[in-house]
C-alpha cells in the first residue's frame, strides 16, 4: 500500500513538472506573439499561463500534503519540497515576465526582435532541459547529472546573448532615449532570469541525485 501511495505521489510530481513545461511553452509563445503584435494570441497566452500557475500551485500543495500525511519518502521529503519550490519559481518568473510585457508594453525596435525571440528560446530551453532531469531523480537517479549538462549549456548561452543585446542597446542604438535603453535592459533581465532559476534547479538536482545514489 505504501509503495502504491509513493507511486501516486510520483505521478503527481510528474503532472506538476508537465504543468511547468507547458507554462514555459506558453511564455515562449507569449513573448513571440508580443514581439510580432499578435495581440489576441498574446492575451490568450496570458490567460492560459495564469491558469497554469493556479493549477501548478494546487498540484504542489497536494504533493506536499501527501508527503506529510502519508509519511512518504521521509528521507527525501525535505529535498523534494525544496525542488518543488525552485520549480515553482520557474513558472512564477514566466508569469511575472509575461504580465510585465502586458503592463509596461515595452517598445522593441524591429532590429532587436530576432534577438529577443532568440533570447527567449534559449532561456526557456534551459528550464525545459531541467524537466527530464527532475523526472529521472525519481526513477533513474544515476542518470540525473548527465541530463543536466543541457541546462548549464543553455544558461551560459543565455548569458552570452543577453550581454550582446545589452551592448547593442547601449552602444549601437544612439537614437534610443536612455530611458528606453534602461527599459529594454530590464526586459532582457526578465527573460534571462528564467535560465538563472533553471541553473539553481540543476544545482539542487545534482546534489539530490548524489545523496540518493549514496
């Protein structure tokens, strides 16, 4: 019975991770729709992302309740809860960033649109790459670390491209007002933060996997 309950909790965690993965897709599509003025699709992305965050919060609470009330995986409980928290930060950042596009409506110069689209793709790829590693922790912990190299790769690529964009904004676009440059830098950081959170998840998973293997 206890094994069956543990499997049920793992299924819930898997659903939680899938919810985050879907949220990342919505964020990526949302930014793209904003950049290309697809207003209706952008608004749909906002609504879907908000609903996904609500669903992920419900799943997280259900998982935590199961871990405590059913005394499941007691040695792993603290690590799992920290992992859930870090994973939840990903969807929180995605929602926060996309809603800031809606609230502040930054003007993205046409020559920067491909850069912002690429930055979004790479930053999201870092977070997406953490999902298989998180799932492997519960089924194949020995394979976790080999799945994490993509997270670190995309996080570094995000940093590089973000720096290129900022240099372009401040050094190659004299027609922009300083306030506009600061605004664009702000949104660059918003997008970049998703890969930074993914890196934190990867660091945590790496330690968790070592502890499970030992």
